[in-house]
């Protein structure tokens, strides 16, 4: 497995596994990143790929000093399950 890549040209974090790309799409403005949609190909379903992708993306967001709006239900659910990321949410 490769690491999570921030594809700024396509406004998404990507994780490529076995030739398939899982991606979480975002919008960025004024130091706030809004996660709008996460896609995991069916071939990668049920393997924890989505969670790995979101964890890697949130770790990069933290390193970049950004705040998060979890518009995407998958990202919101991940943060709900992992309260160590709750401080990233924009109040």
C-alpha cells in the first residue's frame, strides 16, 4: 500500500491500492478544509481502505494547521469514532 497523496489539482486525497484509487474530495478556503465526498471502489470495499484514507488525510490536515468541516458522512462518522481528531473540527 502506498501512502495518502494530496492531489491538489483534483482537490482530493488519494490512496492507491492494487491499481484502484480511493479518494476523499475536498474544498479548501480560508484555512478550512471541507470534506464533501469519499469514494472507495467496490474492489477495495470492506478492507478498511476508507478509514486508512481518512486517517491519513486528517493527519496531513493537522500538520497543515487546517480546520475541518465534515460534510461527507463517512468523514463525520470517522471523526465520531476517533475523538482524537475532534479538535480539528471547525467550531
